[in-house]
């Protein structure tokens, strides 16, 4: 029944995925969205997985693989780190990724990025990294990064496919369409480099105004994560992003 439901979803809401081969001929920037302990490391916080999660582990592995190649080639990398003040809530979510704690730090597989000269780290205190890049003077760190590096393609990975990744992608595409990025041509979402999270209904009921986001439905094998991941990709493609299932590099 579960597989039939997913198959029906994919048939009715198809996401055509391509392959992407990157070379130095087309300036490309890698954007990592919230690959931090608070969303990815088992037991690290209220929105972290409570047990090893295959989708999240795969996302971390692919993010690390891509980041390694980008750094070896000295290509630009921009990493968002979810980071919240303890006294400023972000409804409908419980406290998470509190600034100054391990929750708001990159996962161990990516902590080496902190010392790479081609990497820009940006702490954000909101869902949408594009908005989280706005400074008090009205400038935008992310826009400046794209312009400085004359980026034509943005490759996006991270968590959560249907929340922070999606919001960032939608805002970036809207900004591109309004002419904020003279060089930017494509925003590409790598499906295997993205993942979403698990907030079971029984936990959500204990958090005021929280919305359940369960990994599975009780008593069923149906994967809610797979459902929400697919919907996130579908919505991103519907806004104008390209979705790819494979990312390779030229020799």
C-alpha cells in the first residue's frame, strides 16, 4: 500500500530529474543549507534524528563529497548555519540550533570547512537563508557572494527539503527573476543531497502550535519523509529550479 501511494504521487506530481556535470568553464557555487548537528546528528536536539536516519546520512555524505571537490578546485562554497537566540522563538518549531551550542555547528563530516579560504559561513536565525543574509544596512551577504564570484549556477544541498531548502530556493529564484543576480542562470537542487526531518505526532502534541512532521504513520510502513522530500522537490521545480539526481565532475 505504501509503495503504491508513493508511486501514485510520483505519477500525479512528477519531478523530472536530470544529471549535472560540472566543469570550471561555468562558474558554479555550492550552497549548503543547515547541515548542522541540530538537524542531522542523532540526539543533538529537539529537531535532530532520534535514531540513525538513512536519508539524512546520505545527504551528509553527498554534501561532504561535493564540498571536498569544490574546495579542491577552489570553487566558491556558501554554508548556512541555523543559529537562534535562546529567547527568540521560531514558531511553530520547538527551540533548536541555539547559538553557541553544538546544535548550531556543522556536522563533524563538514567541520573542516571552517578553515577553507573559499568557504563563506553564514549564521541565520530564520527559515529562509536568503532573508537571513540581509544585514542591518540592507545589504545581502548572499547576493554579494554570487556577484563577487560571477556565479552562473547555484547547486543546493541540505536540510530540510520541504522547509529551509525550499524557502531559500524560492527566494533566490524570485531575486534572480527580478535582476538581483546579473550572472545567475540556474538554481539546481540535488535530490540525493537533500533530506527532511522527523517530528512525530506524539512529540508535536507536547509543543504549543507545533505541526507534526512524522517519519512514518503509526501502524503503517508509509514513509512521510519520502512524501515530504518529494513534495519539496516538486515545489522547487515548480518555482523554476532544476532538480538533478546525479552530480559529477569533469576530469
